[in-house]
């Protein structure tokens, strides 16, 4: 087996190289077919989902896809993908770019390229207002609650090593524990946390969601590796959205006070691909 | 699937978590046992009493507690009971380890309900003729109980009580649902952090099994050493 391995590897590499040669300029191919096929999830409101009235795919990432298509000078065509199928579909060329709530991770950098971060989310902490806590660092030595099994607990401990974390089977149980004053903070993913905060109704006045995140999760568009022309153009389109203020408008359109999630502020800009 | 590698969950950090969980499980078992035994004895005596109201209290305690799943007990003790307490006691509870105290409270009642029935059965298992014979021989009531009935009853009661202690040891694992940092809780933490479910729960199983086997061995030894004497 050992003797065969290099040969096999060489064959695979040759195959890959020739494939690469065939799609050497993906940007030219996209221009030729006149459309940019964007892989979206379609099940992840408000990133991308199906509009109940028009039966079409809409959402934040669909709008981003359209902006990129406009920059290239072609029409946008969103195509729905399953979560696990995202990267294979991109690699096999069935979609041109991914706009599918794809988190930029170091592990994934080995297989796909990432655009600038298009959405930055993270885990945050809700505290009772009477605790007087305004910064994550003040949670040192205090008790916070969260759900078992996720990255919330390790991220919280990473952010504040001396914090005491108690975990429950479900996030709502942890949230009840906070409301019953069993802890002074409740840690969760930003979107879920804001959703819980929204459900508090008039009791919102007793709670505060700290603006600092304890962890950062950057979502970006996914591109096939080694397509510098397309990548540059995509990033240019995104930068233009930011400088023209359209990116901000898009954010508030889908995540702002009139949306279900009611983000009051936008804590990121589309200007970096750092994670 | 990655290879089975116990070392992956025995790093200093993970081992520390697991050991602290194991110790807390033992501590919980011991404290609950010490609290449950007198409560169980009291409840059993209530049920055997000649006073009807005492019998009702004993009946209500046993049936009310025994017929509700332990999971429900613990969630009730953690999420509902403290809310019914006066503000000052509640504040004190939350300042201290509420997860441990509530788990101990729920487990004590639950365990005591089962132990009470074992104690009651044990006393009832000593034939009434033993008491009558003692009285006929001139022992007073208390002396008859102390010298004749109870020594025989203890031989009958202890094995099922050991068995209840074994149940108690296993039942402490349910306390993970209210955030008590016992062995199961710490095992889930290690699993989440290490992605090594098989190794983590293999170790956890061995930990539960080792203590369980010690308790079982104790029961076997007791039954050999102090067998029930048939009248």
C-alpha cells in the first residue's frame, strides 16, 4: 500500500489540476452564462428563507448575493442547499458562491476561500439590571447560567476564567433560573438571547443584554479556492455596500428594530475577513 | 470514528472535573442517607401508629412522594419550592449552593419514602406472636420491643435498606438536570469539551459501578453474617 500511495496521490493531484485548469477563470464563466448561482440555506430566517406570499427565496444573504451579481453585471440566482451539502456543492461547481450562513473557521479555510465577514454574531450575556453589571469582566466570581452541550460554557470561562457556570438541559430552563435570581447572568447565542429578551415584554426593564460578546462567530460568503479574480470582485462589491451605507440598511432591514430580532445596534462592519 | 483513547479524557483538567464530580456524588449520597434514615423511621412509625391521624400523615408522605418520578421531584425542588419560600430564606439559599441543597432536599424525601416502607415491612415481618410470647414471659412493652422484636426486625430491614442506598447512589445522577455538579454533570462537561463521549461515559460507568458493587458486597456480607432468623 505504501508504494501505491504516492502514485495515487499524484493521479489525484493531476486530476485536480486539470479540473482547476478547466475553471481557471470562474469569473469569466459566470459572465458568459449571465448569472451568479448563490447557494443559500433557505431555512434560516432572516439570513435566507422562503417568503410565504411570493414563494421566493429572500433574506439578508439573498440581498448580498444580488449586490455581488450586480457588481459582476449578471443576474443573481439563489439555489437552496442543505447545511451539510454546502461545501461539496461549491467544490463541484453546482453553485458559484455560498451565501449559506457559513461560519468562517480555520478548519474550513483548507477547503474553501472566504469573503469579508458579512455578519458577525457571537455569544452574549444577559444580566439583571440591579446587579449593576455593565461589562463582561465584572462577572468574575459571579454565577451565570447557560445550556449544556454547547460552546457557551467554555467560551464564558475563556472570557472570564473565575466565573461560576451552572448548566441546564435547555436554554429556557437556564433563563428561568436567571429570572428566579438563581444567577446574575444568562449566556447564550446572540440571536436566541435577543429572542428571549424580546419575550420578556414589560419585564425587559429589569434586564440588560451586555453589548460585549464573549465569543465571535464570523459569517462570510464562501468561494472556491484559488479564484482570485472572483474573490477580489466579491470583496469589492461588499466594500462598496459598506461605504455607501447600503450594508447598514440591509442589516437593519433584516435584523433591525422592525424585524423579529430587534437588533438596536450593528456591532460590526463589512471590512475584514479576520476571525 | 477516532480510536478509543482513555488518555484523551484523563488530562489534568478533565480528570479534575471528573474527580470533583465523583466526590460530590459521594457527598450527596452520604448527606441524603443521613437525613433520609431518621425521616424514614419517623414515617414508618407514623404508618404503624395506633393513632389514625399519624397513619394518614405517614400514608400521605409515602404515597405522595413515591408515586412521582424523581426527575419531577428535583425540577420541582429547584424551580418551584424556593419561589414559595420567604424572601430572606430564598436569598440565603441562592447565596449558598442552591443546586446542591435543592438536590439534597428532593433526594432525601424521595429516598425516605422508599426506606420508610422497608422499615415498616421489616417490623411487620416479625410475627406478632414474638411480642406476645415476650409479654407472656414477663417483659414490659418497651423491653419486648428492644430485646425481642427490634433485633429481629433489624436483620430483615438492613438488606433492603442497603438496596435503597444503592438506588440513592444511582439516583444522584439525576441531579445533573438542576445543575448540581455531580459526576454525571461533570461527565457531560468533559464530553462536550473533548468530543470523547465513549471514553467519558466508559469512565463514568466504571465509577458508578465500582461504588455500586461495594454497596452490593456490603449487602451480601450482611446477609451472610446476620441472616434472618425464622421464628
